[in-house]
C-alpha cells in the first residue's frame, strides 16, 4: 500500500478531499499538488475529510497553512472533518483549531455556513 | 567480554531520505508502547521523531540523500530516550527560537512548526555537538509516569 492516496469528489460547491494514509515530508508534495490544483482551478471551498488519515506532520500542516489566506481572500475556506485523535492533537496543540473549523463528520461540515450550507 | 549495559538500547541507521520516515515513525510508536507509554502518547512521540529526522534530512543535510542518520532508542525505567545523530549542519540550542503559535495563526505561512511540535510533545529536547566525532545529536526524552 502506498504511504498516501488522495481522492477528491465534489459535493455541491465544496470540493471534498479524502487523504488516506500518512502525510509527512515524503508524501506532502502529492497533498500540496491536489490542494494547489483545486485553488488554481477556482475552487475555494474545500473540505478535508480526515477519516482515513492516520498521521500528519508539520509538513502537511504547512501545505494547508500555505493556502488558507488565498481561499479566504476569495470568500472560501478550508474545513476539516473526521479527525482521528492523534491528528486532532496536532492541530489542537498548536492552537490551529482556532484557525480552522473542525467538524465531527462530513455532513455537518457540508451543512455549515462556511460550506455554503 | 561484552560491556554490560544498565538499560536496553538498540540502533538503526537509515539513509538520509524521506522515504524511510514511515519506517522510523512506526518504530518510534511501537517502541513507546513497549516502554509503557499509552497509545496517544506513543503517537506524539512518533510525530516528534518524524519532525526531528525530517529536520536532519531536509535542513542538516539540505535534502541530500547519500548521507546517513543514526537513531538510538534507550529504554530506562524512567523514560524512553531517542537519540538522533548526523554529520550535517548542527543546531545550536542558544540560537533556537520557537515560533509563537498565536503569531503563527495571525500570519499563516509554511514551515517552522516542527520544532514547536517536538517541544510540545516531548518532555525534553536537546541539541548538542560532539566535538570528538564531529557529529551532531538531537535527543528526545519522554518520561514514563
């Protein structure tokens, strides 16, 4: 099994990104490529469903941080859902849960005002 | 006659390539459980080790993949210690500046979070240079409560 695979599907105006596996310095370029491709294509409402994400290092956080200002400048946002405990611990420890909206599951994220729901 | 050691320890040497990060973090996580840490703490130790080894590969060795990174795990009754040695550019503790998370959130940017995660997730993080061998060491310690 590859360290990381990434699926993307559309849910209304929101692009749902589903990373599966590990995001570290080795795999982060694939993650960045997917996110940057969405933003360059004018997709500014992005939900990262972390259901199958086992692990994320600061390299992965940096990929998200690098795009947050751009998407918000265009009236969009990057939302997070279904975080496993260890992934939530990283975001929470660094205070990033203040910067990103975190939802228990995808349906609640898609129904939120930030997703246009 | 082999020297007697007062704690369990073993070493792993990997090439300075990020493809081996998953191997190292998996080992660190399982070693933490063996040392008596709970699963949540073991996950934090593995992240700290990921960040430390990534720093060595990308910064100390500037992404050059032909060097080696040596890890030593030491199991003592009080703590799990992870020692990481390399021959690249060292970090001086007196030059370390950890980012302020609140400033980071106000002005998002890439990079700078690895050291912060290491310091938050471990009880001690030390950097030192061994003048005799010319190598640099990063030592991560997690106490067993």
